[in-house]
C-alpha cells in the first residue's frame, strides 16, 4: 500500500495535502513540525539538521513510499535532496512567465528563501530579459500559522495590503508565485486586495507528480502528527473543516 509522508513547519502542508487528495487516493501522514516554525528564520546549517532529522524520523516511524518536503525553503536550499523518494515545492516560474504580460514576477517567500543564493541561481535559468522581485512574506506566513487568517480576517487584510501594495505597484508586478505553502490560505484576501495580479499556487503541480509516482488506493486516509501542542493544531484544523485527532511526535 502506498503511503506518503508530508511535512512542513506547520499548516503549510495542508495546502499540498488538499491538492494530492484531488488527484489521487492514498494514505497520508501529515507531520507539522511546529516546534521548528518558522523554517524561514533558521540558518542553513540549522535547517539542514532539522530536515535530516525529520526525514529520518518519518522513514523510521512510517516507512513511506514517498516523502513530500512541503516547504519552499528547504526545497530551494537543499534541492539535491529531491529525487525519486523525496518531492519538493519549487517556485512555478515557467507558469508565471507564461501568464505575465510584462515579465515582471513577484516571488513571495520566507526570509531564508528570498535571501538565498540558491533561489538566485534557480531564477538565473529564467532571467533572459525578465524582472523578478523577491518579497519577504514572513509576516503573512505568521498570519496563517497562528490562525489569524481565520480569527481576525480584517487585520490580515490590512497587514497584507500594507506589506504588498506599494511593492506591487512600484515594480509593476502582474504575476506572483506563492512560494510558501502557507500562503494559499491567504489567496482569497490576496485576490480581493489585488485583483490586477495573477497569483500562482504550485500545489497542484506537486500533486500531479505525486499521483504519477504512487499506486492509488480505494480511499483517502489521513493521520496527523505535530512536534508541539496537538490540541492547538486540532483547534486550527477544525476551523478549516478537518476534524481529526492530532498526535504528538517529538
């Protein structure tokens, strides 16, 4: 039986899981490593240690057929990890350039992602006459992980508008990649505040890759674990329609 382990520093994994469940049926282990949130503020050395330990933990505990590194930060910084067994989430630049009318693309991500040499090298492959604006979305990611996008949407709208409006206008951006798996939860706010922008969520692209690599089962199965407080995660996921017991996995 195929089993997938999906991990991130918190709620971000759910945006990938939702898409996987649209394209295939399988057993999914969702591991929210909230003890180490946010990945984007760790040094590269710190994050490498976390990712190595997490992958080993998931291998030992669940023996998955496939592991989804459902975070742009380690997917960019440690792209050498990606292969047959491990799938990552990379900025969908090709799709963004196809949609853009002026070649001016915004990339929303964690501080570690947008400041990394690895992202710069990745973008160089597409940089023939294009303009990329890397934008630190750490404050927006916090709005998701803390559940404020559910409990205080008006404040989320204000923070989103204050952070992004001038950047988008000044740089004449017309397409933006959501290069953190937390950010799709803010898509309704982003689309309402910036109707002139096309926002791209790479989750479906990842889900299609997964669907090709695993054997389908007759039904979806989801088990959820966290490295912090199960009750808090249970409360947050219940508000978005997932009534599941969350287990502690240190």
